[in-house]
C-alpha cells in the first residue's frame, strides 16, 4: 500500500 | 519603511499565479537581503520557498529599513496583480509596522499610475528548517517538458515513479486502467542549453510522488525555461524554477512510501 508521508517526517519545525 | 520596485510585474504575477491554488495565505518575509516566502499546503505534504534577492537586477530600487513580515491572501494578491499591465513596473510599499501593503503600477510610458492597498493578515505559519544537502541526483530539463510529462502521466494514475540512473531518467505511472512510461535520455547534441536534459548522478534514485502536487508545481513553468529536480532516496524532491534577475522558486514534495 502506498502512503503519503508529511514533510514533518523529514524537516524539523524552526 | 519597505519599498521594492520590480521592473517586471509579469514576474510577480507568474509567481503568485503558480502559488495561489496550493497555498492560500502566505507570509512575505522582507529584509535588506531580499524577500522570502515559505509556506506549506494544508495537508503538509508540499512546501514552497521563494527567494527574491535585493541585489539582483530585477529590482530597480530596494529598501528595507527593518525586517517585516507581510501576511497576504494570495487569491487577493492575484486579483490586484491582474490590474497591472505585463510591462508595468510594480512597487511594493509598507511601513515598518504595517497593516497595509501598497501596490503601485507604473506603465512603461509613465502615462498611467495606479495604486492599490490591501489589508495584511496575521498568519500563523509553521516554518520548517530545510537543511542544505547534497542530493543523489539532479536532473535539469526544459520546464515545458516536465509540465508535459506530469500532465500526460496524470491521465492514468495518481502517482509517478521517478527513476534516475546513469543513462537518464524514467517517469512511470501505473493505474487501474493502464500504465505509461516516459524515458528521457541525457542530451549532448542539442544547441540551446535550455533544451538540454542533464543528469548529475551520485547514486541512482527510485522514488514515487503524488502527481496532483507535481502538476500544481508546473503552473510555474512560464517563470523559467528550465527546471531542476533534485532527488535523494527517501527524502522530499526539490522542484526548482530559477527566476532570471531575481532568484528562484522551489517546491518540496514528500515522497510516497510503501507500507
């Protein structure tokens, strides 16, 4: 199954 | 006082047109070094990052006495910019603690000057730290070619698999009703640099992305003859449109993952 990750999984909030 | 005089209002028009459907409201962060804008779409899957440098030739005048943030509804800004002629010079102006952003459009022959004020908004946006990284693969291709690929493949499925290898780059879609594949080879014999496809490869990458977002990014096609796709396995792709005499517009898109 393909899932869509969010950007938070790769970049941190500043 | 903030005042930025852009020689071509068409550039600003194209930027806003390419953003307004995915990103409703956005903060323009203005400093002496230029204007930046970072915004995420409502599903937190896609991000745009705009950089317009104050020392580039696209600005005739640029002044920013202190750092300010201009929160703007992009749909409204698009409507205002439609009031400008493509050849108009546009000046953006705001006070140091602004409630209002002023647009001044000067026609080329200076016979018509129009002025519009819009109310600014308080926008709580989550800024993300994006590290400077070396990507495994950077593909440079004509922007209209990338637009055509995304448009063609979106007819058959929701996601595209981008496969970068040493011969070139493959774009593949597999839907319930059919599948499609477009192979681009590196070009060496093309005269014009903007028509070339080049692949800088450190490591091969195969990654899937939602076509809905890639198609939305290609609304920026008219900003640039070329587009750069930067990929690393299991990280967001960067879709970059250089903006001549100004800077660039980048889009980041999180990859699809197998569960």
